[in-house]
C-alpha cells in the first residue's frame, strides 16, 4: 500500500507543480496582452500625429510664398 500512496503523492505533487506553472503562464500572458494593447494604442496615436503633421507640412508648402528674385538685404 505504501507504493500506491507514494505514487499518489508523486502524482499530486506533479499536478500541483503543473497548476502553479499554468497560473504563472496565464499571468504572464495577461501581462503581455496588456503591454501589447498599450503599445498598439500608442502606435495608433503616433500614426495619427504623423499623418496630421504631414498634412500640415503639405499645406505649408502649398501656401509658402514663391521665391523672388529680390537681391539680398546687404545690396
């Protein structure tokens, strides 16, 4: 009977270790998911900002005065 008891104890210990490992992995996956989600929001915001700045630059280039043939100020 001792052998059966030892086997059950060993199996119980293995299950406990597997459950602990699974809980750790679940926690790690959730942390990674939160990190990826936060980075996605940041990338989305930066993409919108770059698009806005590109549009403003295009508008500034279109509305910029044409270069003239005026002599430099020291003449």
